[in-house]
């Protein structure tokens, strides 16, 4: 297990360094068109060839990784904050506040949020700008993916409110924000961190699903999901195996996150 964890951390660190150096590793950029060589095979100038518009596949893969693997953690952070807010309020106050929060949580859990995300994204204009599509896509991921984490945080906060050290703190005059800051948040830090790490691969896969359906990040900005759309043309995959690299990257990154999460579960 230790070896798997080291390998997973190494893979994620190399991936992070690669996407940070995308502008140096692929100076041509993701939208420049080489119209004289569309659908070209791998070469010294284009390590993964070019697509049907003559754009460099290697550059689009690096920038697509940057979009997906940078914004998914931001969406996960937003989700974790929202889950901590709703779950913490429910566990702290209890009573009717807890019942109202749990009703809201159950409502979001009962809705197939991926299909709802597809529906909401599909009603947006088709000519939306790439920047707006990125913002909308990952904002929707953050807004719709918090409920499961909120239930975990609610349970943890509720148990903490029944603990002896919280009762002792209350007897000493601690209440409100001071009680939350000094006693609840430090003891919920592990649960919040775990929910954050769990959300990242979920959002990467969700964006990949949206992009494969043509509802993710708008062109010409690439993402792992939009790059996977090319795999629909399965006839050409056999003579062009390099087109499978976006799928391989997605599998390796998700597997690395899963290896870290499994290690964390073993420790728990």
C-alpha cells in the first residue's frame, strides 16, 4: 500500500508539473491551426499529430488537462465549503434547523444531479464563450454536488456537540462562533479534507461525461471531456492509437486519486 501511495503521489505531482509547464511544452498553443497538415500523424513538430482542424493534439491535451485538473479542485473546494456550512449549521443547532437542512440535503440527494447538470447545461446558448462555459460547468458541479458531503459533516458535527469537551467548553462560557472556531472546526478538519479529496475525481469524471456529450467546455478551449469526443470515431482508433492518450490520462489520474483515498480509508 505504501508503494501504491508513493506511485500515486508521483503521478499526480508529474501531472501538475506538466500542466503548469504547458505553455513551454507546447508553445504553439491549443487553438493555432496548421491548415496544411490536418489529421496528420505524430511527428517531431506534432508529437500526437493534428486533429481535423489542424490543431496540435499534444498542445490540446496539455491545456485540456490544465482546465479539467485545475478547475475540478476549485469546484471541490466550493462544494466542501458549502457542505461544511450546511452540515455544520444542522449539526450545531439541531432541532428544526437540523430537520430543515436534512430536508434540503435529502432533496438534492434524491435528484440525479448528473442528469440535472446535463439538462441545465443543455439549455444554455450554444454560442456561449469558452470562459463562460468553464465557469458555468464547474459552478454547476459545485452547486449540485455538495449534499452527500453535507450529510457526513452534519453527522460529525452532531456527534461533537454531544461530546464531553464541548459540554465543558459551553460550561466555561464558549458559544457561537468562538465554540465553532476553537472546538468544532479543528475536529471536523479531517472529515472536510476527506470530502474535498473525494469530490475531485468525481468532478473530473462528471466534466468528462459532459464534454463527451458536447455539453462541457466550449470550443476552442479544450478539456479532457471534449478530447474524449474524438473517441466516438472508433473506426480510426486502430491505426491511430495515440488518440487514446486522453482516455489513458483520465484513467491514470482517477486511479491515482483512488489509491490515495483507499490509503486514507485504511488509516481511518
